[in-house]
């Protein structure tokens, strides 16, 4: 069995509109301990992450305590909304969950995000078969994975976790077959 803990980043500084460099708030930096505490008795063999600072920083403490380096994979990054900051995110999110192919100009659809994240996850399953891995992720990207393996998560599930940071989901695989998806309380 291969176990993958996806960790949605802790609370970011929304005053920074740059996805790549958006850092964690003081609260977010403190909340990284929730991840460390939840996984204290779990043998972690590798820590990977989206390259976005908030995701890396959320799992960095876990990696450091295990003597591991956070390995980044751009395919685990969050969905690109478009070219600018979106003021009405709720309407946009509802439209995307209603139509998995909906995207703004220069942005990504949920289907594109899901496919990209699934491809990265498949590489992880090949490289770390039989091991336990933690991956720093994002709310939308992780929600599309949950939807893939546990259909019906949808907009209601996404909306339920929108303010939950960090948020963790454990996926258990037998080979490449997902046999369990479980939210881990932090």
C-alpha cells in the first residue's frame, strides 16, 4: 500500500496577489504545527509540494523534523484563475464546479487542474510505491483530486473547506488503485 497525505497550505497573506510568492501569515506559520502533530506517529518517506511558497512553507517544518528536503513539482500547483486578481471568487468557483471545462481567458479549467495533478500523483505512486508521502497542496487542486477519487465532493465540498487551512486528506493506494480517501482532522 502507498499512502499519500495531501496537505492544503495554511492561511496565506491575501494582500500578496502573486500566486508563486504568496507567503503564510503569522497564524499560518503557527498552524504548520497542526500538520506536524497530526503526522507525528506516521513514517514519512518523502515530502513534496507545489512550488508555491505557501504550500512549501506549510510542509517545510514537517520535512525539516524528518531530515527531508521538500521536493517541488510544478504540476501540483494551484489552478491559474486568469491574468488578474478575481474579486468575485464565489461566482467563478460555482461556474467552474458546474462546468469542469469552464475557464477564464488565460486561466485553467478544473479538468485541466485535475489532469495535471493526477499526472503528478501517478509519478509519485511510481516513485514511492509502498511508502508514505506528504504533499503540500492547495484548496482547488486538492478538491479536484478528492472529486476524482470520491465523486460527489463537488462545489459543496469545496465550499465547505474554503476557509479550512491547513486541511489534510489521506489517500491510500493499492498499486495505482485508490482504495480509501479520508479527511484528517487537524
